[in-house]
């Protein structure tokens, strides 16, 4: 009855003769004495100590059974899930002109038609609500609030259909927040709005350069004002998109929110992200991230995570990181009714998995499902945080999804520090 393979252990730098154990499966962390750790390694724990470690998923009664359970975890999740989650691209139009826009090279004034919205409502009502699933949508763009009539059409119709089916309906949005006013929030809350993911790129100077209005005017001040006006009414998840050159300045975004009187305890988790190459092509510029294990990216992630926690803001928990491609009841619906398994793949039409009219096709081979079901991955302590890594990065680097995007180097270099950051922040 050994310690779990899906955990890490390391000496506590702040407390001599103490070892920290962290479960990558449950995200549980515990400090134990060197004596207790030695007893665990020798399988000489008492029943109470063993039961505590077992409850925290730091101990397993059977390593083989644990491995088999992990191998079947996503299949079990797909078989038992009662929720359908979909990202809905309402429009490719946007009132900002961000030079790094992921969809920039194909963004046009194109929006979801009434006919496509009707197909979406019919599909969700029949295939999801009709099969006893709750529905959680995420409206996306472009800027989704530039398509308010379509958003409301979908939300009202599916809200009524869900109530009729005795199921739950809710939605979130990814928005640049320039239109996220108190009046808009008040209008959407009764329809099922629960949260919004917004973007502020570092300092006002950096943000206004990276996220100007189409007119060229800066958007930072308006977004911050809207954020302050609505964050008590709706859960706001702030974030920003950084480069190798400017990530150290991004904590200024958090300072600006604090100076505006925004209470970090009420905010959702902050998630900073590196700028990616534009969808549908490889960006040759070094500022764009194409590998999760790049040393500068690891340093940037740790730096920004630490600065966020120091200021009292929350960060995303280190929960199991299953790619949405692997989740059966998860889809992306493009403005034209084409279906994808990840919004990052929309720039590659060959990776479409179907249409609203025809349904979802077989994407097991094209998207390399279960790529992580191999001995190396199943025996890796980091598997629960990775499950084969990012399929987008695999596609950009190799031109197809044909293997894992291994993140062992990333977690070797960062996970201990992330656990210590959480402990120091009292999380």
C-alpha cells in the first residue's frame, strides 16, 4: 500500500525536518514530518495516518488499480456527465483592433444568422436538454456584446426550453468589457448570465497599444471604469496577454484595479496568458508562444502568479487539466454553424468535427483522442495536470495532432514553486 504515483514530495524550505506532499490529482497539500514520510515509504504508517493520506489521494491501496482508474477517468466522466458546455461564436466583428488578435487574419463583419441561431437552439434542445443534460454556454467573438439581439434570442429560447425540460441553463461570456455596462449586465442577469472573462493588458500604456479601439483611441480607462461598475453584480475573471518583453509590467494591471477601489476578494481568478500565433497559421515572431516549456514562459508564469497572490487576487487552482477535446459533451459552435472541439482550432477548417445541420462526426483519429493512454504518461506524476497537453501546440509545431505535447519540463521547473506560492498565500 504505497504513496500515490500522482503526487510530488519535496523538503519544506521553511521548516527543517518537514516534507511537503502534493497530490496532482486532488490538488491537496500536506506537511508531514521526516519521520512520518519515512514511515510512509516503508509502509509503516498507522491506520489513522494512512486514512488521512488516502483521503487526500496521496496514498493508494493498489498502484495497479490506481493506474487503471486514471486510464478510465475521462471515459467515466463522459459516461456520467449531465452537463453540456459549448462556446458560441456570435460574431467575428469587434470594436477593438488588437494587433495580436488570435482571429485577426480572418476577422470580418460576419455574425451568426437568425437561421443558424435557430439550428443551434434546435440542436441544444433536442440533443442536450432532450437527453437530460444541463446547458452552460460561453458567448464568444469577436466581441459578443456587439451581437446582443442574437445573444438574447439564444439565451431566452434556451432558458425557456431548459425550464420546460426541468434542466438548468446558464451562460458566461468572453468580452473585451468596453460594452459591459451596468445596464447590459442588468439586462442579461435574468437571462442566465453568471460571469464574464475580460482582458486588461498590463499597464495603461501597454494595454492601449495592444488593445486600441478601431479608431486608435485607448480602451484601458473605459474597461476599468466598467469593471468597477459591474464587478459586484457579476463574477469577473480578469486576465491579460503578455509577451516575452513585457510580462514583468503586467502586475500594474492588478495595481490599477486596487487603486480603483476594486476588492480582489470579490473577483474571480486572474489568468494571464502568453500571446499565441494567429489562428490558422504559424507566426514566425519570437514574441508568440509555441511551446509550454520555453524557459521564459515558465519564469513569466511563476512571476505573474506570485504577483497576483501577493496582491490578494485569486489564481486558477491546480486542478486536473483535461483538454476540452477529450470531453464528449463539449463543443464550439462557429458563427456559420460549423463545429469544433476547441475555439483555438477554428482557424483550421480541416479540424471541424461537423455542423449543426449534420451533427458531430468521428474525430477520434483527427484529434488523437486518448493520446495520453501510454505507459510513459500513465506512470507520470503530472498526468492529472496534463492529459497529453495542448492539441493546438501539437498542431502548430507538427502540422497535425499525432502525439502528446509533453509538459514534464514545465512542471519539473514550476510545480514546486506553485505549491509553495499557494502555501505562502494561505491557500
